[in-house]
C-alpha cells in the first residue's frame, strides 16, 4: 500500500495506490498510474509538494521482514510523452501519470 498526501488551501488530502504500480525511472523518479486522483492533481497545481508512505511486508526491514519508507518530494501529472505512453501500455485504464521527484527518503521500519 502507498499513501500519497497533498495539501490544498483548506486541508491535507490523502489517496492510496498499490506499491506494485510504482515504477522507478533511471533518474530515480517515481511513476504512479492515475485513473482518478483529480483532487490530488488540483492540489499539485497549487502546491507541488507531496509526501508518500510506502510499505511492504515482503521486503527485509531494519530488524525483520517488512519495511516502510517516508518519501517527500515534488510532483506533476503527465498526460503525454514517453513516460506516459510506457505506463499506458502497462495500465490501459490510466488517464495520467503522477511523476514524483524524490527530495528525501527515510526508512521507517
């Protein structure tokens, strides 16, 4: 599970996706397929900062199996271009791709 937090003028907004949907580019950006995420997109137009938490029970953590990360960065939505087309081939249901540029990543578990 992945939680994606954005901030509007009024309050934080959170949306979830599956960690298996995330693709990492060669320049360490995260590509996340977006079927809906309209409020997330509107928030990013006003404030492009995002905060993600990602967890997996299948990956070895600091002391035991299972780990999580807190990732802060900036984001934008892609609706065309190479990254969009590549993701559209994998997930034909998407309308856009959320591209996250990582600013910091901290292991939490």
